[in-house]
C-alpha cells in the first residue's frame, strides 16, 4: 500500500505546495495588518483631537459653525478664520480637519453654484464669480462642462430675460440709457454681438435708430 505524502494526493488533486502556503499566509498577514490600520486610524485621530492646543480646537469649532450656515470655498473659509483672529497654523489645522471629512470641496461647491445660476447668468459671469471666490480656473471649467452636459443653458434666452427685467420690448432709449444698458450686460458676461442681436430682436433702440 502506497503512502500518501499529502491530503491532495488522497483526493486526486495536486498537493498544496509550500510556496502556495507561504503566499496564503502572506495574504492573511497583510489583510490583518490593513484591518488593524483601519481600526486604529479613528483612534489616532481622536487622540490627536484630545491633545490639540486650545487655539486649534477653537479654530476647528469656528470652522464647523461657519459651515453649518452655508457651503464655502477653501479660500472663503480661510478668510473667515483669519478675520476671526486665528493664527495661520490654527487656520491650516482647522481647514485640514474639515477637508478630511469632506466638509469643504471646491469642485462640489463650483458644481452647485453653477447648477443654481446657469439659467439666470452667462457662463462668463459665473466663471468670473467662482474664480473671484478662490477656485482655480481649471476646476471651474471642468465643473461647468459637467453641469452643461446635464442642462445646457440657452445664453440668448438668458440674455433676453435679463434685458426684459430692465426694459420691455419696443422701448426707445436715449444714448445714455443705451450705453448704461449695454455696459450692464457686458459686465454680466454677455458678448457684444449677442447683446446687439437681442436688443434688435426686442426692438429696443435709441431714438436715432428708429
């Protein structure tokens, strides 16, 4: 009767090789290590909070209170904390804390801002406003493309409604009123060719154009 040197040979399967066992043991060891790290991370974070300096704690609490009322950009929140008198290091600490939990996210802020305004303002005006809030142009442009893919605005229609809030169709303006209207529309990001075209379609002209 032949001896079997492994369970595998009794079952007709290939024996389990020592290198496979080593690979399995290594996999289990790494899995246990990862599990332990995931378990310890919240504990370390809580320990860090417990040991934080008083100013850091106050800055963190202030940042959380500011975010309770409205979403903010990173620069907007930084400015508010500086105005409250916190040191640069305390401000950085508070920002790192809220960012680690996803409480501030400039890309998310830009998408939300665009979604609520893209049917009332021009693309250029919205982009200018977001850049003015401290969001980089690349992030703003990407956010616009994402929102426009879902709901492409009709800028001429927006322009028409914007003009209509100022003047009804078939309105005669003097030169000063026309310059003021055109300047207002240009500052809101509309192009001059579109302004000229929409005003003509609404029959809003100066007296010497009749």
